[in-house]
């Protein structure tokens, strides 16, 4: 249960769901966490925050003083206790280590939630990360070394959001303008790399590296003139050759940080290689391309083709998966691509589909048990050719005869801003 409280009512053991105020008014990267230490407790009390929202299902409630007890009859003397039993219970139990506490907190903050519940938090993570990425990329453009340590907490936040509901943050990051494309693309690829890494059962350390690699893979585009990056038309051969320099440019930028992870460097340099040897910059074939770089190639292309660009509208997510499957085996590693599909779904969130009844809807989120039976929100009847009251349907639940019969192209139906049917106000 969510409850708004005064900061004066805060106590250790409470789970903070959200601070009431700007994120700059408090010293924490994370919006939601369990208050377990005196340091966190005192930092919150000393901040500008006056109110916050707690989740009493995940932590302690507001302290209520017990009512005075009525007088009781005298109790008989307790039986004598032998010396061997005089040790207190607390002394016989093992102490909880800080590492165990962190593990519990992390598990709580990464518990799966619905799309609707995650969207607000994911939007805050995206906004905070976008600002940090813009600052970091501009520093790199000025010739300064990339400060990876400052980005680690943001990669952690993205990872936790993806764990709770991968479709929310990935979907939000797909909504880009021409001015913020490179930055939002970096956030999206970070989230996709994390989701794919978990599907491939990489270690936690490798997943963090994959996320950081996604965040930094296109930093070399800071060396490309904006009039080429944002050109509203087909690039000339000369312009495309300029764009093809960004992996090497980014690699050289990242080398300024002597402690840069080899995996991050590798993805930056090789995410445009193709397994048939027709990619760039070195035309490597499959055996010379690392797993991380193969992951980067899939995630980079998926976000690029599903996003609106100055020169074309993005493809529907489901249609993009279909087209990418045709390229698997030449452009992409088949094992990596199949894992990618399992991580985001055959019908990813935001896909326009038609049901057996003739109703059209947008996929809202996946069902882990069946990639063919996602949760959809129907809003249009192809029989009456008119809009109908939106309805949320879980195709995995018994009791209905609905199933997806086809992917649909938004352009064929002329729908405007269908993202509002699955992202709600976050799409605007």
C-alpha cells in the first residue's frame, strides 16, 4: 500500500516508493529503495524533501504507539531456566551482512510489475539518463575522457527498470526527436543489451558491461557533422563514408579513459560488423566478431529501424522483427537473434496487430509463458471500420477465443500516434 508521509515520520526499514519533489532536492540516484542505514536516513532528513511516499507492502509502516494495556492479573512465577539456555536469541542468530542487505534491497527493487506501474518510474530514469548522456557526449567532443564511474548508477537504474518490466523503458526510449536521436538511441540500446544479456544468461558483471557498451556504442557520432546526422534525405556516398568513421572515432574517444572495459571498446568498434563479412569498419566475419559485438549489432539495428528518423518513419516493432529475421544468418548471428526475439517478444510492445474477431489493437506487454499470447489493448474494429472503447485483453488467459492472426502496418490504416494506446500520457 502506498502512503504519503512527512519526512519526520521516516524510520529505518521503510521502503521509499517516491520522493515528493525534484530529484535534485535529494542526494539519491534511485527513486525507490529500502532505508537500511543511518547514513541514508540522515541524508534524507537533511535534504530539502519534506514529504515522501512509502510502500508498506515492501517495508515498515508509520509507527503507531501501542495503546495502554489494561491491568492484568498477577502471573505465577516463571519456571527456572537452566544456564545453557540463558543466551539471548539475538546472540544465537547469525548477523545479516551489508552484502546480504544489499542483495535483499536489489531483489525488492527489481520485482516484476505491470507496464502501467513501471512507465512513470521508467520515464524518470530515461529523463535523468538522457541529461547525463548529453553531458558525457559533449565532454567527449571537447576531448575529455569519458567518466564511466559516473554512469554506472544510471546503468544500474536502467537494469532494474528492465528487470521490472522491459517493455516500459525500451518503449519510451523508442520515442525520439531528430535533435535527441543519438542520445535516446544510446539509452535504448543500453536497455536492449541488458535484456538480451539476461536472456543469454550472462553473469551480472557481463550484463553491466553490456549495458555500458550499449550506452557508449555510438559516442563516435559526436565527430560527425550534424548536417549529415540529421539530413532529411538519402546520404551521398561521400556522406555515408563519413558516417562509417564513427566506430573508430568512438573507439579512440573511449581510449582516453585508461580503465575502459575491453568489452565496451569492442562493441563500440565492431557493432556495425556483419557475420557475412560485409559490415564495417574491418569487414570481419562471424568467427572474428565477439559475442558482445554481435549483441550490439542486433540491438543497434532494432532500435534504429523502429525509431522515427529525419528521412523516414520507424517500422512497427513486429514488422521490424520479421524483417530482421530475414537478415539473420547474413547480418546477425542466429543464436543471438533468436535470444533477442525471446527477450522482447515476437510481437514487441507497441506492435499493431489484428485479432481473430477483426479487432485491431496494440501490444502492451509480453507473457513469459507464450510469446504468441501477449497483453493487447484493442481500440478499432476492422468490420465496422470504426473506433471502439479501448479494452485490455490478456491473450494467455482462458475464457476467450481471441488470437493474433496478423501483424498490421500503421501506415495502411492511417492511425495517428497509436503509442498512446500502450504508453498513455507518457507517449506525448
